């Protein structure tokens, strides 16, 4: 998938655990874990906004685009 989630990087930079972010944002630990692993299909802007507010970052700090190197069949 060409969208790379770097939530784990931001959590490490902020010295914060996923559980603490979950409590601060009001999103379940399971849902944030799925987001962190990059296995989500969508995220609400309100959730992304809340994560950015707590982590004091921009959406681009959490998500980046990486071009697929393999051609699609």
C-alpha cells in the first residue's frame, strides 16, 4: 500500500504510549492499533485532528505517500 502510517514514530518522539493516546483522543486502543499498523481503510478527519492535537503534529507527520515500485497487473 502506498500510504505509510508513521504513528509509531510520532508516539516515540513524544514518548507516549498508544494507551495514553487512546485515552486522550477517546478512540479505542484496538482502533488506534489498527491505524498504527497501517491496516485501516479510512480515518475520520475528526479522529485525525484529535490525534494531531494531542501529539502536536501535522497529518503529514503521521501519513506519507510512497509510490508503488511494482506495476499493477
